[in-house]
């Protein structure tokens, strides 16, 4: 895609990867509107000259209001990025984990679907545009300490594939961003996490390709994405399972 002339709605762009990419799209010359729940950050972004819209992807009415506000100000909107996400460790021996699991699915999967549903009619009417979904390397290579996060991201991958097939021939492209561990709130505890600025730079280079890749795969995520193909899947899952020793009542074998 031409990253210098887009009109982008970055949903979930008030922190982490979303905020990094919002700034990079704007620096490249695109018009950017950031959506999120943190009103303090949204006010700061407005002061910086970016667009800002409050949105809660778990609330259908909030998503509809955000859509109406964005399209009123930017009827030429052509790019929607569904960046909102949450996650955390879960102890599957303790049924109390279900509350977190429910929140993760509500934000990561259903929130993605709500945003896509809200903007697809607009993009279809334009006959052109781009939807960028966000899965994760964990969706392809499980990290057993974060089971529902991985499951939700695997679901986003499958949904993205189906969405691309259903939108084929409409002029709307679907790109799936597949991050590895990145130094953000979710991935920052990983000592091997990729620096946020390095990740943002590599992502923008990939997005700028023509045609836009179906999957935005930085070098650090290739081991996750192709683990089954490369025959490293079982060994890597076993290695990543060592983190389970941090849960109550577990010992590392």
C-alpha cells in the first residue's frame, strides 16, 4: 500500500504497537485518527495534531458512534486497523481464570469483528480500501501460560483468511499483522521481546510493499509462523511450557 497518502483509523492506538504505527503512518504523510478508551492519551494526541476518537470495542454502541464520528470527519477513510487487544497469564487449574478468558475473547476476537462489521459497508461503497487485522505469533505457536490469548489470536487469523476470501474482487484488501513478542505492556516481560521502534520500522517497510502482503511477518516472528512446517513445533512448545513453573503449585520438570 502507499503509506504516504492513506486515511487511517487506528483502533486501539493509544499505546504499544498501535501508537507506534499511528505515529509512523503520520510521519509517512498519511492522515491518522486514533481510537481508544484512554481519554487522557486521546487528548494528548489531539494536541499533537492527530485525530482522536473514543471507542470501546466491547460496546457495539460505542463502535457505531466512533464510526459515525470518523466518517463524518473523514469520508475518504480507506484504512482500518483493528489493533485493540488484551491478554495475560491464566492458571487453568483455577476456574477463576474464566473471567480473564472472557475479557480476552470479548476484546481480541469479538472486538475485531465489531470494528470490521462497522466499517465494511463504507469500504464496499468506496470499492477500495484496506483492513488490517492483528493476530500474533502465539496464534501459530502456543505459549501455554497465555492460552486464551493464543486461542483468540488464532481465531483472528482464521477470521482474516475468511474475510479476505469473502472480500475478493471488491477492491478491499485484508492484511494480517502477526507480531512476535514486542516490548509493550503484553510482551514486555519477555527478555527476548523486540524493541517497539525496530518492530514499527520493519512493519512499515512490509506494509509499503505493492501488493500489500497478506501477512505482515517480521523476521522475529518467522520461527513462530512456520514452526509446524519446519518441524520445530513440538520442541518449541515444550520449551515455552517451562514458563508454567511460575504458576502456583507447579514445579519445573
